[in-house]
C-alpha cells in the first residue's frame, strides 16, 4: 500500500503567492475590456487559460479542472476539462462539487461584515464578549520550542480574527508546539479523508462548538494579539462567534443571509446523499503521482460534522462560488436583489489589518488583508480573494468588475504550479484583449 506521509504544514495552508503573481494588475484595462469580453466566447476570450487546463488534464496531472470567469453582473464563462475523478464517468463542469477548504474564509468574513453592518458585531470588539473562554489568554514565549507562556496584554478582537492577527495557532499549518498541542487536543477544524493520515487527521476527533472554543482557549497564542500576521484557525472561531451574535448556528446564518439568497444550491458543509454524485475525488500527490484520498462513494464530507468550519469546511461548485464573487463585484447586488449593503462589501474587501500588525516574512508581505481574504495593493489594487488547500482559487477584482476562479482537487496545493500559472494565464489573456481593443 502506498504510504501517505506528507507535510501537514502544506496540507491546509493558503497560497503564499496570492498578492505577488501579478494577477491582473498593471494592465491598461477598464470598462472597454468588459465590453470586448461580452463579444467573444469563453474559449476564444481566454485561450491561455483554456490551454493551461488542456495541458494539465491531457498529461493526467489532474483528473479535471474548471475555470469560471465573468464580468460585472453578466453570466460567467466556464472552461471545463476532464472528469470528476480519474475513474469517474462524469465530466467536470459548472455544477461539479469541490472541497473549497480555505476559500470558505472570505464567505465567513462577509457573513461577519453583515453583522458589523447591522451593529451586532463591532470590528474592535473583544472576542471575549461572545466567547468568555478567551478573556484571559496566554502567549507562548517561544512557540517553536515550548508551551511556556506569559499573560497576554491585549484582548483578541473581531478585526484580528478576520485578518489572522489574533495570535491564534493552526493545527495543520503552524510548525510549532502550539500547533502540536492543538492537534493533540483535536482542535483541528478540517476534513480530509476517512483514512488516517499521519500528522494530518490522526489525532482525537474535533469536538462540538462549545468544547472546541473551551479547549482552544487553553492553548497559548503564538503572538500577542494585533502584533503579527499569522495564518490561523481564527475564521473557524469567528464562525462560531457569528452564530452566537446572530442567535442561530453559523451554518444557519450563512444559509439564511448568503448561501440561500445567492442561489448557491450546490454548497454544503455536509454533502447530502442526493448531491454526492456531483462530488469530485480529492487526490494527494505521493511520489509524484495523484493518489485518491477522498472519493464521492465513501467521502468524509458525507458524514455529520461537529459544526460548520468557517475556515475550511465548505463544499461548493464553480457556478455557486461565482455567484458569491459576482455579488462582491456588484457591491452587494445579485440578480436584482440586495444581499449585502454596499458599505459592508466595501469594508470587507478593504484593508482591515490593525496598524500594529507586522507582516515581515509572511505570505502576504507587500499586500493587505480584509474580511478573510487578501486585499491587493499597487498593480493588484482592487483584488480580493483567497485560495484553498486542494488547489481552488477565487478572486473578485473590484476595480475592473471581474471575477476569476479555478477548481481542481489535489493536495498539497504546491505540488503543482497551478496556482502560480492561473493568475498569469488570466493576465496574459487580459493583455491580449487590451491589445485587440487598441
């Protein structure tokens, strides 16, 4: 039997290149590109993107891929290649269902923005107002070597949860004693496979929401709140806070205010039997080849979940997630209905980082961070989005009115350079559009 032993640090991490790939910045673009796009089909409009998908699927590096690209409030163009699994007869398409992993985070962030807009949450409100378990946190003195700690001098805030500056750890990303302790306690909010994978999901099961918060608060922080950007389980904690602030479960709130109104009919935290036929197979790259770790016929995503993981738990389709991105690009409007206020969308897609946060040496250095997603600066101004551990990526380009996303299923995401190549392919096709427009 093939040994599945790959770095837990790689498995559920977000991409380090989101702000640095030059996705669509620095180009002479504007409304004229949107008009030009409406006059061409997906294949002719995005030939570089289509060629990229062809190359990976033809070489059997991945079983299938789907790209979704759309302008303003126009219907998206889909480019699909391959199948939902190497041994699956169903072709990949707009309704195929992919494990979004950390692409869940921007959705959770926008749910929080709705409550901030309604006055039920405040950006700089202490987390302890909703989760008293976090009122007296401690900070690890040297998290790389020990759990020895000192009392925190600052309270964790909602803003810090949104922007990964709370100091919370992450069981599957942090390479430190805090991450080890979280994993030992089962504070590991992520689903991968029914099969136990060393260092990934071989610890105790994740507890229910109240016990999750109680245990999480017993583990020292990796940094003083507000002082450093450190990728974390903060959006999972925030999801539970959203539930407490709204007076219902986080999943219920998400369905009532975002998933339902947006018509995201193929988006779940637990995939029901009647939808499992659209679920793709997820693969792990082992000794240079893809090995199935979660099949639709026996998926861990069909099992009951302890709670909806706001940082990693969503299964969604290209068509569904595009509806979310389109709502952002259109400043809260979807199909003629207002889903979020323009103010809430603007706030969530703008820089929310505390002024005291140090980004040195982090994945987002040179960029900013909003409500669960990166915020582009300079040539990437207007960009908002994030990626997922199994290779998915989704962006709203607020300045251009463009939304772009890609769907594939393999782990760890850096085993193939897809997430570097997709932004470049989009940029190349946009440059060509601008040249044709003259």
